[in-house]
C-alpha cells in the first residue's frame, strides 16, 4: 500500500454562506472537502452526550445481535436480516464485525451489564470468550447506530437540518436534496474495524448517481485511531459499477445498469477489480481532522479507513444526501419511510 499524505484543508468561508469558488474547485477536483470548525464545541458535546446515552441504555433483551460489515469480498457477507433492512425509519444498533458470531449468546437485559471472563488477558481486543460471553461492555462492541437519527433524535435532527447544510447543498447544485440516512460510526478503541475502499453511491444508488456524504468528526480523527483517507480524484475516473440491493434471503451486490457518473459528469472507467480496490488509483491521502470538522464526500469517490488499534475512540456522525429528482428504485436496500426521505430545503430548522 502506498504511503498516505495528510490533506490540508482549504480556507473556509463563514457559515451558512455556501462554498467558496476555491472550495468548490477543490471538491470537484479531489472528490472531498475538509471544512474545519463546521460544528461548534457545544453542538459536538451535545451529540456525544446523546450518543453515550443511547449506547448506555439500548436493550439487549430483544436485540438480534446483528453485525455490520462493509466488506464486498467473497468471504464478507453483508448484513441482511430484518433488523437491518427495516432500520431506515428507526434508531438501531449494529455490533462490530467479529464481536458476536452467530448463534448469539444469552445476554443481560441492559447494555451496561456484562460478564468479564477474560481475566487472564484483560488487554485482549476480542469481545467474546470461548463460551460466547461478552468480554467488554456492550457499548464498547457497537460499530454503528442508524439510520434515522436525523428525525428521531432531537440533537441530531437539529445538527443535520441546518441552513449551513442547505447552503452547501445549493453550492453543489442540488435541486431537491433528500437526507435518506444518518448514523454514528463508533470506531471503538482497539477493535474498531477497517473499512475497505468503497463508493457511497454503491450503497445509496440513484440513476444517475447523486449521493454526497456529510461526515462530521465528533472526536479528533488521526492515522492512529482510523481516520478517513481518500483516493484523490477517483470520482472522475471510477464509475459506480455495482450497487447494494435487496435480494432473496437478504442483500447483495449487482451490476449497475443505469448511469455510473452524476449528471453532467463523466470519467474514464477503470478496467479491473485491482484498480477499483484502490491500489492502481495512486496513494491515498490521509484526512486527519479535529472534532467539529465537516468532510464532504462525493458519492463516486473511493475512500477508506484503517482499523483503530489505539486506545482512543473515533466517533463520527454522518448523513447522506441524494438528489430527490433522480430515480431511486425499490431494489435499494434502504427504502423511504412513509412520507418519503427528509427534504433538506423544506424541513431545515
């Protein structure tokens, strides 16, 4: 793997004014944009407090112990049970891959009640003993909370549906931006899993592609605890070749039959899985950021993050926006709730 460079953020303008010409040029060229201090410290603290409250109080008694994986390889089966597929209008909790192999063990009713059996090796990053008992508190085993935080959680709704984000969407030429999912990614200390190179539009496909990720650091993110890294400019070369859909028995990836690039954009299609995997896309640029930073991510951009082997967590909040005027069909894993996806322009607070 080529060494990563650290990406310097371009200068940011005042909040709510949209993106400057310099910022738009950077985004269009590189496929991402780092905006420091997009969220003030009090808002960041509010979102972290809300996250902690949810982690400490979610129920294990009726949890199916669903794991989350972003892997696309032959040995990486993505989650596809009802708990996942019906999470689009709910707040649900997904365990770190490898923490809870099926069948799931008997668990206590509260997420903070657990039995530690790994007394010989308390530093072990594993979460289960050979007898399938939790070795760490359940809140430390959660990978993701999703996918309707932007509606069901007051602090996250307030932080999502803002004039600032609407102005950014206008700068990116959205006509009817819809917020279709939101989630907290926990990247737990020592065990937070790596995320392989991927394109967000593969998971949130419209025809033509239109997804943009709004990724917000709730804690400092560095190379030590698994920050993002980007294949700069790959959004101009790599079309969306596969999409994540509902299939019989769960979910899977199928070839894209519609558009592979956003409307008005085009690029050179890569020819091999090796290229799509990122090794032929050039070096990845490390995106180290401070808490409160907003990172915009083009839906076609190849990006990834490494495993968190440090003692520091890396909590982030992210939501995705698609163009409401583009086709979003019934094959997508995430289906709109009653009333449709949230309209950023109309529903902003």
